[in-house]
């Protein structure tokens, strides 16, 4: 036995004691972690179930599947045409053939006009003709407009086969695009029809204006009918991006409506048809559907994270980033997070949506309340901290998803205002033709020219109206101040009215 042997013999018990202490500490920590998980899981589940019961009792729907539009028989479905069917995977109709929507026109940037961005201008056909020819010729005189419009129509002839197909389908009463609503990742659902709808509306808008410039109002009316059908075809779609494309398509549709009124091109029968068509749109009433569907998609997102939080692919699909090892580490850490905390994410996301995103509009009466919306947005920004605070306040999902819905109430109000103004403008023109002058106030339109004159979407009072040639019809707009019919200087100017008038 060496002199070092007693030290070695003494070291073994010390190591064993240290190992025992370590194991004891680990056991205590695991026990505490288990107790922590049990408490937090119970607390999170209890809060979520209580909130769900409260909302369901009020008639709210929190399941995304419930928002998916039901199938429609092809013979009743506007979207079941070969033109749209070829955008989606799956079996093609028997009459399907591989056609391509021409791209030449779509690459052109529309000519800009002088003046405020919120003031409509008659389409510059000479500028369009110059763009199509690819030259830098002179702008031309006003006498060239009809000839330039004929050239524009000739350039649009390659689109005619597809447009003819859409005109034939426009008589179908309903619409449901062949979107695959996969519930495994609601943010990965493909919507290939949205850019196509906007492209078709753009072509039809320019084409209808060119037809008006050449005196072909009935052909222009046919194109407006198809545009109206395109807008209505998205009524049952459930996401905010669909809703915003619908609003954009409406604005394209209103350009030929406005030009036909400005130039006196529409017949009395066409004015009546346009008026009836326009009053069917209720963008304020439709807003609740995508807002509630987005809420349901957020709730489903947390469910998927809870059951698949270790899958790198889902996180990358959700964030749109390939983060490799960083995601793996984050998912490993996520295993330490109690399941109840995911429930708390659902609670906070749903509560904030209910409190700050859904209020602000009255779909039944077509009213939007800017002060309410802006106040809620300010409160929401304060309620969504970043970093560690968002994690411990269980607002990570809310922070990720909620900023995407900012300004949607304003878009709804603008679209509804434009629809009401266009319908009233049709009635005013019909009144002028019968009485050789415009009425002194909008109340004169009631009964004979409109069943009821719609009020301002902002504030609920009658739209402001100034007689004259041209008359001025305007909403007090988002700042809720009467600016005398002066529009804002830029598209998103908070100051200025939303105006419908014609060039001097």
C-alpha cells in the first residue's frame, strides 16, 4: 500500500456524496418542474376553456374549418371555369386546354396623371397607346383620344377568348374557388387566383374605358358586369388578403363607372342597372368574416405548435425563414415550456382580437368608427411588447399575427364610401336627365330614384353634397372633419375628404 492510498479511499466517498447531492438536486428540480408544469397546464387549460365557453355562448366560432366555404355544383359556380381551374391542382374539366393569359399588357405601368392621388381622372388613351407601342411619342391632343382607344382595344384582342369564357360564366349565381384549405398549416394555403383576379380586373377596366371612349357603352357595360362578378366571387373567401384583393378589384371596376358618368356615356337603363349592382356590395358587413377567420387561424396555429413544436419544417413554413440549427435549439427549449402556456397564448391572442380587432364597424348599418379603430390600434400596440416580455405575457402569437390587420377597417370604409357615392351619382344623373338640372339636396332622390339614399359610412349622417357643374359629393373621411370637399394630397393622407366629382 502506497502513501496515496488513504487519499484515494477517502476520495471515493466524497465523489459518491457529490453525485448523491447532484442526483438529489436534479430530482428536486425535476419534481419542481413537474409540479410547475402541472399547475401551469391546469391554469392555462382552465382559462382557455372558460374563454371558449364565453365566446361560444355569444355565438362566436373559433374553429377555422367552420369558415371554409362549402362546395358548389360546377354549373352554379362562376369559379369552375377552365380559366380559373387551370390555376389549381387536381383533375381538370373535360373542356380544359392549356392556355396562357397574355402578359404583355400586364407588364406596362399605367400612365400617371397630375393632381391629387384621390382624384379620379379620365383615362389617358393616348398615353396607353404610346405605352403599348413602346415609343416615346408626344402625348397627343384630345382629338386623338378615340383613335388611341381603338388602338388600345386592338392590343387587348389576345385577351378576348378568356374574357368571353368569363362573360359566359358570369351568369352563374355563386362562386367558390378550388382552394385546398389544409388545416396542417393555415398560413401555407395557396391562393393562386388572387393576382389573376386583379390582373383580369385591370385589363377589363382599361378595356371598358376604351370602349366608352369609342362610343360602345354596351360593350363597356358587359365588362363592368364581369368585373362586378369578379368582385362578388370572393365574398365567401375567408382570409384578409382575399378581402383586400376584392377591394382593389372594386376600385378598378369603379373607374369605367366614373368615366361613363363624367362623359355622359351611360344610358338611363345602364345607369339603373349600375345603381342596383353597386348597392348590393356591403364591404363593411363582409369585414367580420375575414377578421374572425384570421382569429381562428391564429388559434389553430397554436394548436399545431403545441402538437408539433419539435418539427423544424412547420416553424420554417410559419416564419418563411430557413433557420437551421437555431430552430432546432429553439424547439428543444420549447419542450421545457408548459403546455398550459400555449393555451395562454390562445387566450391572449383571442382576447386581444375580440377586444381590439373586431370592434369598430357596424355591418348592418354600414358604419365604421375611425376614433374607435384608431384608439384600439393604439392600445393594441401598447399591449404587444417585444422580446422577453412578449414571451412571459403569452403574446408571441399575437405579436406575430396581429399587425397584419392594421388599416383593414379603413379599407372597408373607403370601399363602401366609393360604392355609395357611385350609386348616388347614377341616381343624380338620372334626376338631371329628367329635370334638366341636379337636385338641391340628396333627399330629392328618395323614392323615385333611390329606395333610400345611403348615409356617410363615417358618422352616419347624409353625405355632403354641393350643387354645381360639376356637383361635389363627399364623405368627411377618416379624420371625421368636414374639409369642404377637398381630398387628401396622398393616398394615405389622414386629412382630407373622400370625394366624388368630375373634371371642370
